[in-house]
């Protein structure tokens, strides 16, 4: 018989009985489904050996009808007696590996009450016991879920259209991470989506019967990242707040009145913001040049107008804290009023910050302490730009990984490529911000030991922490005949969208392939142990001189160590799983063989030669083991 559904089988029998469609027999589809459920239940009891128990099926414990995963370690069954004393590097062999997920295709419609459709497997196999599970979920539901209800029927009838008319919207389950076998009592109905209360109960029900010391769980729910990297440096806002407090303390101690309602630190912060706006507007203006004039909008003109007003207001405050700038402009033959009357592009107008003039000019043009304030703000800018660059590179690496793994087709590829391009532009903006801040810091402070921390940021340094530095491969003459240039550090970086940005370094490592046949040589190392980490991922902890405080280096070390040990651990794990399978299956075979043996003393005649005392239980046991 083919693999047909119960409905198709019933319809075939119905047609064989009467194919005319006249005087059809009474429908028996529902009784047929009840018979099928009873047959499945009896087969499950038989396979679990419940016929050998003198107490019968009524004494079946929760989860006893579930088939044990042969790949999982079960203390007292397929583990040695001293498994808990295994050394630390072998403990992973005796670890419970669980995967959790939900399935929203398994829906269940509302019924009047549970007595209409009672279950035969209530908690005996894979489903969690209904009463305690629903009582727990109901106790964890908030008022948004059950604002007016008193039971799960009202809970299932809640507002959203996807749950209307449904008693259960899906199921959540926990499975073995090795063999994907469903664990006992680890499947539960979801009343209203994949809520924490439901999945917490599933997880607790899956591990309640194990005595293992280690449990690893894999779950794809979105949770806050618990591994957030804590920065050891001050941000721009923190530096500005500290400078404002210092200014207020000095004015209070000396009794002087402030020079302007805008403090000196706020004046410098406004100047740095204008500098960032200028860079952003230059990029936008360059993009507008590539658009035909008839398609351009007024956005560029409006942004230039806004920036011009901001700069003119800022110059008014600049005359208070940098009064000598006017003399410097006069010596250079510049006139601020005439400059603005000529209607220049505001992104091309110089701000005349303290870092844009010489040391001698700063002493004459700036109020006391202003260059030192800008130096602190520039240092904070270096820190924040590096932090932003690192975070953007993390996001871009993961997005490329997702694109290579999941996106197929021109439409999806184009859409994902445009999103990656936006992230790419953001990374470039952080690079320009860092370079400008470092150059200003160099002008204000001069060369020093700080250059070991805030190094010169080259294009080849801008790469993810999982990306190795491109290695030079010897190429023969004639490589240009193939139409491809040899890869160089200048082209294999974030500023070249056609190189590394299309492939994730965790998946593959690109190597230049020489044209024509070549002798087989030892390949250059491109693995985890041969890559060179960019300095942007290991610079800030030098402020404290303690490498153990570097979260990035620790994460990279742990990842590299795990990859190095993965191959040997996988071999050990496969061998242990094979042993677990053999032991568990051998024990089950012995149990079935012993349960099927009938005691010869009770298999027929008694001492008086009568066979009236034939053990009915033994007969059932023998039939169940057959």
C-alpha cells in the first residue's frame, strides 16, 4: 500500500462499497480516526514494553513512551560509573546538548471543551503534561495577554487575526542537538506565539530528568547581548560634561563672570559638530554630481543654507573665545564678511579652530585653556570614531556572512548589496573622522608616545577582527593578460567594494591564482593561526597596560582556540556517540529478550498436572515482546 492519508484510504473504501453515489453508507470517518489513534497508542505501549509490567498501561510514567535518544548520555544506562570524575577537557563528552525552536504550522482550532477530544498520550511521550503546563503559563501571562479572560480559550481568542479561532497557534519543542530526536515531555502547545513562559517550561521539562552536570542549549530567540564590550575610555559627551563642570568650578572659585552664555567647551563642541557636517555635506555634494541636473532635488541647496547659518552663528561666538583670528585673517588678506558675500559653498569655508593654526598663533588668538580643551575633545573623538568603526565592521561582516549564506537571486542580492553599501559608507565616515581628529591631536600635542595608541589609520588597517591581512602571492609575468590585476593591500580593504567586502573571511580566504599551469607548492597559510589582526582591535587597552582587560582580544583568542581544537574534539565526540549508541541498544535488546522469557515453572502444568494456573501475564508479555 502506498503512503496515502487516512482520508484517502477511507474514501477508497467508501467508493468500493458504493460507487454510484446513491444511498451512501453512514459516514465513519471520525470513528476511523479514533481507531487510528487507539492503534498508535497501543503500538506505543507495546514498543515501550508496558505489556511486561504487572500494573499495566495505567502505571505508565510521564515520558516513558518516548524513545530515548541513543546519542545522548544517560547516567546509569550508557555511561561509565566514574563519568562525573572525568577531567575538564573531557567533560564535553558527557554534556546534554539541547536545541529549541517553535513550529507555527501546527495549529489547533478551538473546541467547546477538552472532553470532546480527549488525549490518550497526555504527558506519556513527548508532549508536556497539560494541566501543570497550562497552569504555569496562565500564571505567567500579563494583563496585556489576559486583560478580560479567565482561561485559555479567551487567551487564544485574543486580538490578532492570526490567532482568531485557534486554541493553539503552534508548538515549541526541545530536541537533541546531536541526532535531532525529540526529548521526553519537551513539546508544548503555544497559546499565543513563542513567549518566554512557554519556552522556559519546555526547557525545564526537557532537563528535569537528567543527572548530567553540563547542559548546552541552542535557541534562536532574540535576546539582549550579554557580551557587550565595555569601553575603557571616555566618550565625547562625557568629556564635554567634565569640561563644563571644570569651567563652572573655575568661575565659582575665581568669582569671574562667563565671557559668553555659551561656554568654551560648548563652543568647541559646536565647532567639531560643524566640522562633521562639512565632511558629510562634501560627500553628499559629490554624490549629487553623478546625478543628471534635471533629476536633482533642492536637498543640497537646503543643507548648504542650514550649514551656512550655523557657521555664521558660530563665528559670532568665535570672536569671543578666539579674538585673534580676525587679525590672522587680515594678515592673510582674508575678510570674513566679504567671503560670505561671495556666496561660497559652506563646506569649503575654514572654521579656524585652534588646531587649524600654528602654536604661536594659538597663544595670541585663543583664550587661556582653549587649546587644551580641544585636545581632550579630539582624544575623545579618536576613541569614539574607533569604537564606531569597530562596531560598523562587526555589523558589515555579519551582514556579508548572512548574504553569502542565505541570499540568492538578483533581486535579493541587489537589495542586500544596497544595505551593505550604506553600512560601508558609515564605516568610511568613521575613518575620515578618526583621521581628522588624529591630525588635529598631532598639531595640538605634537609627536609622542600617544602615537603608539592612536596610530595612523591606513586603508589596509580597516578590516574586521575576523579578517586576515591579505598575503602576497608570487605571480608570474603575464597576469595582466587575464584582465586581472594582482591583489595589493591597497585594493583589498574596505574602500574597495569589489574585493573582500563580497566574501566573509570566516567562510573563505581569497588567494590570487597564477595564470597558466604552475608547480604544486605548499599553500600559503590563510587559516585562523596565520592571520594578522588589525591594530584597531587591540589599541585602547594600552592606556592601562593590561592585556587582560581587552575584551576584543579575549574574544578573538577564545574563538581561535575553539577553532583549533574543534577537529580533535569532533573526532572524540563522534567516537563517544558511537559507544553510547552501542551500549544503549545492547541494553534494550537484553531487556526485551529477558521480558519475553516465560518461566518454565509457570508455563503449563502445576504440581498436580493441571494447566489451570496458566499465567495470563506471561502470555501477554510473550506476545508483547514478539
